[in-house]
């Protein structure tokens, strides 16, 4: 499943780094913290590896 926005991709990248042990989980905030808890490493990798070109910075919740 590809990321819908650049913000979602960045959050997934931070969560993935914490899951892999590259950064402490205590540094995670907001969406990246919940992503780390609820998603597998494979799912996070798919979101984080999405190309940024053409993606909006943020997507509204509507």
C-alpha cells in the first residue's frame, strides 16, 4: 500500500527506523508512534519506500 502523502511516508520511515533499532522508540511522536505499534516491518517498509514525487505534503481527513 503506497503512502498517500509525504507526511505519511516520513512517519512510516521514522517508525521503521525505530522498529529496526536505528533510533530509540522513545523519540517517536504522533502518527509514527502509533504506526510502530500497529504495523509490521514489511508494511512500514512499503509505506516508507513510496516515491515522493507528485505526493501532497498532507492529505485532509475528509
